[in-house]
């Protein structure tokens, strides 16, 4: 069920990475697989089997060779690697290479026109002892983007775009004939047309005038353009959507388990329009409960390789900006056909479990259903029923809540980490201006739904994995979360120790136990959000893959995403695969599914970055109305250029620039996460409480400037 009380076996990805790094550091050393296993600390039978598979794959890829039978070594003639450009504000870059522990440093003069996010081929320089790998860009294999937003500066004969993105460190030259309707100071979208050899700046043209900087629609449209979010659906996609029948035939209903007579309801935010999950509840004899987790059957309407399907995969996910949603599916599907609205028959894909009062599952069933929700709860309404013990479906909600508490407690006992990060929400006026900001509060109603969605995701993945006898022939989509980065965790441990929290890194279970203890003990204290945010940064990023592995943060051996197909494409894929396998059908092309996983993971990252950008912009806009006001805050970061402070009242983060600290000359102590005055010894340390004054809020840069309140 959960993680066993021992360290998790290393995943194939981790073993392959360790193998590549080992041979990179020992290029002329030949070894057999037993010697390699010993060097990498791979002791179990499963890990050694995985090692053999990794060696064979690297032989095929030309990274390893077998000069003597059973002995392997690195192909030393290979001096090139491929990776992704991660640009810094200074103009240098790091190349992120799969399988390499260290990123490859590229100085600005050796980038050869590469930009942030580009896929490049890099010539590696000979590595010196105890130095990071360095190299130069030899070839640009794929441009990440060719369009940039920013403010245009127009002179008599030419113009330049100063890009919004801090990772676009060069201005884009624009011939005066290519500025279109843009005027000096406009926010525009520019496309790079060419970048001649030996020319410092790329050459582009204005393709869209977004408006004047600082206006709500201008800035939201700039974020949409900056992250290349699609604003409208293509005609063919809308046409396919319009042609889908809204009628559910009796023939279709007869194929499904009919839940229309069983108490069923949804619980969602008050302003939600798409309801893709519902719960049904039926009391059975012998203190048993039949609980249905019903998920909108999007795959019934969105067929593979249709224009609808291609567009959904391209988008990957719905994107939730502060003032709008950019949906993955057209409105007819997301808010109508697939939305589990009350008093309407709806098609679902369901996980149905029979559970006893200790939340142990006695029976389980997976398949297609038809439901009719009798009640649409907002979280606040459901919470009121839970707190008062009376109201619509009180018995059902109270019982589900008790079971959810048991599931949650069990999950944490098995090693799950109970992160509860604070999210901010804005109240906007009719012009999109933020008039207040508040922290979202998660109560039992939120957690109840979350616990049963987690249960469904886990059980579907477990069912498919255990049903498959030949995993190579029956791939599935898993949501994988690997163990924390040990180096980052040790650094975090030093910070936590300053507040009296000790992080035990002896094993995965010890790490989880320590983090949960920290979360519990810091609750309600000023350092709570700062420490949790830093702890989350030590975690590996979750991703989608066909390679089954565990989910560290949830302590699940099996996990997928199944419960949000209206807004996440990777949830549609498990629906299709589950239906395929339940019908007893054969092979599925794993390479295609893996490519869809990669696309889904990439689009998830893009959506998160766009959502953060829109929140940051609104925070800056909100703070413009509070210039010269003072706030209590906590130091959330220290760097050589200044001090980051998160204001407790509104969760907005700003910076005290080092140049504003005029009472002394300050130096950055990286080892102890502090800034210290040389003459007076005054210290600004990560986690310290501090009172600050807002001195500026720059909408263009999305930054808030602070100084220390006198």
C-alpha cells in the first residue's frame, strides 16, 4: 500500500544517471557489471537487473563500449553533449544535460546566439580537477522560442525591444520599417527574423501591439504572449466541438453502471464552472460503505487523433491566471458536456470501492458509469455542514470526512509529507485592479475531496500495474516523484537548524518524518511559510512517465493522475488506457505514450510559470497603492545583491537592495545565509522578522522595492 519501512529502491532514471556520471569521471577504466554495481552501491537483485538494462541501453546509444567481453567503459571520443540552455541574468548560461549531475557552464562569449530554453549541442572542454564542467555551444538544435514581449524604444531610424523576460539579456533590433503601428513606449510582441553571424543583437519585427505598459489587459495579454499561451481555439477544433451531440443514448447508458439513483454530489470552489469529479455514497449492511469517485468521461467525447485531441495535447493543461482561465478544451466540453452539473445525466469513468469504517477497502471496481449529481456544493457550504453536523447530505459528508481523516493519517504514517503552502487570491474590481489580497484557507471540505481523489489516482495505478503481466506490452502513465536532492536537503537542514529544527537524512522515511515534524512544530510561527517554501525547493519535480516508480511526497508505490481530465491532458491518457485494458485489447505504442507524457510535463511547467507571473504582477500592482506604508515581514532570502522579505499581511515579496542599506557596509555570508555589517555588526539573517517600508513597485519588472523601516 505505502512505502515500506526501508529506503526506496533506486529508480532506473537514478541508476542510469549514476552510471553516466561514474564513467564520465573514470573514462579509461573498464569494469564488469558486478564491479560497477559495487561502486554504485547497488545491492539488491532488482537494482542489479536494472543496471544491466541501463548498460545495454548506453551501449546502443554509443555512450559505452565493450572492448573486452563483459567489461564496459566510456567511449572516450565523445566530446559533445546535448542539453537545454538555462540562462542567467548576467548573460552566462548553464546547460542542463540528462544524466549529468553537474550542469555545463557556458560563458557569454561562447553561447553563439543560444537563448534561454534552446536545445543545443555543446563541445565539452577537458575537465580540470575539482572544477565544474565548461564548454561552448557548437550547434543550436532547436529554438525554444522566437517571439518576445517587451517595451519598444523607437528612434528616428530604428527601434529596440527591451524584453520583459530577465533571461532575454539582449535587446532585439527592429528596423523602422518593421515596427508596424507601434509607438515609442508601447508594450509589443516581437518575432526574431534573423541573427546574422558576428552581429550582437538579433533582428526582429513587431507582430502585435499589446497596449500601454501598466494597463490591466496589456499586462495580462503580455503574460499570455510571453508564455505562448493560445488565446483562441482553431476553427476546426471549435467545429468538432459544436458537432458533438449533447444527447446520451439509451444504448450508451446500457453499457454503463447506472448511479443515477444513488446520492451523488460535487464539491468545488464557489466560482468554478467545470466540475470534473463527484462523489457518490451508499450505506451497505455490516458497517460497509460503497463510495464512488466519478470522473467526467472526457475520453468518450475527445477521440484520439481528432483535431480536439491534438489541440488538447498541444495545450496540455488549462492555465489559471488571476483574472481568466485559458482552458484546455472548448467551453462546450469543459463547462457543459463534461461538467458534472447538478440535475443532469452525465457520463463518467469511475472508481468504486466498498470500504469499512476503518477505511479499509473490501472490494473495488473500475469502469464507465452514468451519474446524476443531486447537489453542487461550494467548499464553504460543505464545510458548514461538516462543522454544524446538519444540512444537505450531512450523514454522507460526515461519514466521508471521518474516512478521509483515517486515509490521511495512514498516509502520513506511511511516510507522506504534509506540505500546506499558503496560496494568495485577489479580489479585482471591474477594471481588473486588485482591491484586496487574502490567503486561501484549506479546511476539511477541501481535504475530504483531495483524499478521495488521491485514493482514486493510487488505486487506478495499482490496478493497472498489478493487472499487467508484461509491462513492456501494457504501458501506463505514472505520476512520479523521486526522493529529495540530498545536497539541497543538507543545505536546507542548516537553515532549519537555525530555528531549532533538525532534519534526519539517514533514510527516505527519516527525511519525511523530520519534515512532517518541522511542518507541525512551525505551524502558526512566522518562519512557517518560509521554511515550507524552502523545503519544497529541495524536492524533485514530479513528472509524467510510462516508467513505473513511486511518488515520494505522497508515499505511494503506485500513482497516476486520473481525476481532472477536463483540465489536464495526462488524465485523459489513463482513461483511454484503462478502457483499452479492461476491454482485453492488446499492445499500445509505448513511445507515443511517453512522448505525450513529456509534452504534458513541459506544459505543466509552462502553466505554473505563467500563473506565478500573473500573481506576481497583481501583487506588484496591489502594492503600488501602499507606497511609503510599513509592514511586518520575514526575511525569505538573502543574496549578494540584497534581502528578500515576504510581508506577512499580504504574502507579497519585495527586496531591500544592498545599496539601500546606507548605515554600514554589508557583506554576504553565503554559508550562514545572512548579510552582516562590517563596522557595526548588524545582521540580517534568513528567517528574521523585520519591519519594512514600501518605496517602489515596478510593474515593468514585476518587482517591489523595500527599505528597513526606521
